[in-house]
């Protein structure tokens, strides 16, 4: 099969690597990709992901059998609908189904309709109404902007003043902003991934990430500074409960609404004393969770994603190795704020040959035979191991073999999982 992969981050590099190892792959195109993934497929440049007509032309010219969409923005913009209308198989939900990520209010309505456990909430489009509800409920409380904000639209407010400030900022920016206010849930967070082809749901493993930029969960939120899979807290019993009470009811409700979900559904869960509750959905793999998951995936990813795209998931099996995988993000100093581009990264070849190690590129550029930084999150240095500790130690051994003074990483990736397993 000829596959077109869309996206350019570490997540897409991990997908590219797993796709490139599939027996059923004949050719892989990556749009736009980055220089670090040129070994895995043929990079295509000069087409914006927002240019659906140009992507359709490319699919026709190259007779693409499967389009795999990495990031959420093209899905929320309806790219999967346009591709499907032209007869192409696409891994990724329709615009309507991608509302599960694009609109928190939509997801909450699905939860209410299907009886899915989640935080109690109310939605507002006016500042006064939102304030009145806040004051009635009191702190702690959570304020969310209803739309794609790359993880920056959420305030978990410990005090009423903090919540009022968050609301004021949202309404100052947009007078009729849609804002979801919800109860604060307590517990440990875990991420759970499932492939869905409309009716059939196939688990694709769990992970935990590290959203804050500095060790000990300090500093501002980022896209994710590291991840590990599986999440030790997410036991088989919790997985079964999550499937039965959260994921399957969601898939059924989406079918009932005439907008069947196809693609990967990424559930952000809070494991509370009352059981797993849904925090949010994403309509894509996580980055860097995907890097850890793909290192554990065994099998033909092209075949599996094609099955998800064409309603044939009941005919394939998905196996993740019993190993552990850890991914450590190396970012440019200054990220998630301002950072410089163009510094040289050395030692990647040596680091990449250490036992169990794979280095995924997110923001690199080849300049005169050298690898240079070209983004905020630049690399995910990942490793597998038979224990979480071995995977963590291998990943950091590779980090230490990389010579990049202008970069940094967290040193405590997987610490929570190690503590739970008594491997800390
Ligand atoms: P979201 O973008 O909805 O995933 O929210 C980002 C982060 O905010 C989550 O990963 C949680 O850490 C936190 N969060 C969101 N909603 C809640 C909630 N209702 N209770 C506690 N923490 C939350
Ligand atoms: N690492 C979190 C995400 O991809 O949303």
C-alpha cells in the first residue's frame, strides 16, 4: 500500500518509523515531515496542510491507498471529510467527530447523553453568567476555553480570585467566548489510546506524560516534555472499566449521532476514588506519548490503520510488547517561551545506536551535513527496556551522549511510574 502521512513532529516520526516497518507498505510519503525522518519516507514540500485541494491532487497523482493524519488541526478543519468524499481511505475522524477534541462543550454533551463519568460542568457564553456560576460553586474549580488552544486554555484554579481572573482574561480576548466551568477532580492522570472504526474499539495502550517544563512539575505547561508506556497505575481492571464505561459508550453515542468516530481516540483520564473519569478527548495520538507507544507496537501498522479507516478493525489484531518505553523530550533553551534556532546538535548517531534507543526528530534541520535545531521541542530520545527503570536509564544514557549545549530536558521523566513500581 502507498501511504501519505501528514505532520512534522516527533509523533509523526514515530508513526513514520512504524509505518516504514510494515510488510504491507510499498511507498511512504510524508507531508511535510522534517529532515530527521527522511530515512523513513519521501518528504513532500510545498503543500500546506490547510490546502485540501492540493493534498487531494497529491493523493490522486500518487494513487495513495491510505492517508494518516498526525495532528488535530487538519481533522478539525474537515480534511478527512474531503479525502473520504474523493474516495480515499483516511485514518482520522471527520470534522463532526473531531469535535471530541475541538469542543469541550460537545464532549460534555456526549458524556451526559451516554452517562459517561466526568466532572460536573456548565457552559457559558457571557461573562456575567460565568461569574455568577463560579461564585455559586466556589474554589477549587476548573475554567476551560471551548476550542483548540494547544493545552493553554485550561486553568485549574485553587482560589476564586484565580478563577475570576482566568474568566476575565478569556472574555477580554473574546466578548462572547464559550467557556466551560467544571468541578475539579482529584486523582492520578493517565492517558489511554484506542483505535475505533465506528463500531469496533481496539485498545492501543496507556501512557503518562509530563506537561510542565521543569522537573517536579514546575513551570509553565508545554506540549509534553516526556512520556512512558504503559502507565503502571492503569491496571487491566481499570482498562476494562474505562472501555466499558467511557470509550464504548462514546463510540456508540457517536454512531447514534450519525458521526461515527474513525481513527485514534486519546482519552485523558483522572483515576479518582470513584473510578476513572474523563478529563478530555483528543482525536490524534499524543506527542510524545506516540513515540513510546510505537516502540511497543508489534505488527503491521499500515494494515491496522487501514483497517481502522475502512471499518475492518474486527479483522486485525493489535499487539503491544510487554516491554516498557520511555521518551524524553529535548527542547531548545527558552521553550515554551522564546528560543533560538540553528544551534548544532552532535552525537546523535552514537546515541542512536545505544541499546534499545530510538531518537525521534521533531524540530531539526539538516544544514551542511550537520543536524541543527529548528523548533521548540526538537527531539524525543526514547528507549525500551524489560523494566521501566531499564527503559528510563537507557533513554537518559542516550540523552547524555548527545552534545547540544543549547538544549535541555527534564531529568525526572517516568519518576511517578517508577515510584509506583518500587523501582525509583
Ligand atoms: P485538558 O486540556 O482538558 O486536558 O486539561 C489540561 C489539564 O488540566 C489536564 O491534563 C489536567 O491536569 C487538568 N484538568 C483539566 N480538567 C480538570 C478537572 N476537571 N479536574 C482536575 N484537573 C483538570
Ligand atoms: N502530550 C499531550 C498531547 O499530545 O496532547
